[in-house]
C-alpha cells in the first residue's frame, strides 16, 4: 500500500486508478476529489460475503457477482475530473472482467446490472441519496441498499425513464436480477 497523495488538482479516472491501494482504507472519486471510507466492520463484511453467496447461484448464465471493485460511472469524458464508486457488491456480465483484464481501467457503469451497498451508520445518507443518484445518473439499472439490522431488509431501486422507482423487498426472498437492456 502507498500513502495517499494530496493532489493539487482534480483527478481523472485514470489518475485515480493509478494511485493503487492506500493505507487509509478504501477510496472513491467524486468529481475528481478523493473520498476516504473506513474499512468495513466485521459484521458488514460477513453480510457482504453472505449476500454474494446467496446471489451468485441465482444469476443467469454469463453473469457474476464481484466484491469491492471500482466502477467508472462514465459521467464525464475521460479527460475530465471523474467519478468512481466502489459498491460492496456488483453484478455484471463476465465479459466486463475479461475486458478489464485485457484493456485495463475499471469496470464501466454501462457493464453493471446491479450495485449493492450494505448500509453503515456513518454512510446512511450517502448511500440513500448521493450514491443512489450517482448510480441512476450513470444508468445502472438496479441498486440495492441493504440494512444490516436483523431482519435484513433491502431497499430496491430501479431505473425507469431517468427516474428512480422504489420498493422494499425482504432480503430472504428470491432475488431476481433482470439482464441489462
């Protein structure tokens, strides 16, 4: 890991990705500004792992669930200060991982079918308002906010005609993730 530099300007996605891992926990990029997030709690990590295990076998062929990867929200041209989020889990087509392996860079928002955030007490408003809007603006068709309080619940948001429709689902029910259109 490297110490987090203090850039004297706003960063593009490529500049952000070039930073690599940092000693300050994980980071995201918002309008070219580096955001730090604390390392997830053990309960947060266990729930994320359990969600991955539940979702994986239910996915259509060719799709996979990945944990903690950078997503280029593709909200601006590559040369402008960018946006990158790191959801707890994402569902995407396997071809996205192959593309990143060959081309480099990050997974693109256009490759993501579902972004999932396990809500922490210190990120509730960010997850419910800012990230929800960022994911909708990026065209990610489905976003789940998982409340870690028992019984686990999911706030499921779907993109429809550039608005967000909201319904509440029980996490223990069957998960259906439609293919991106």
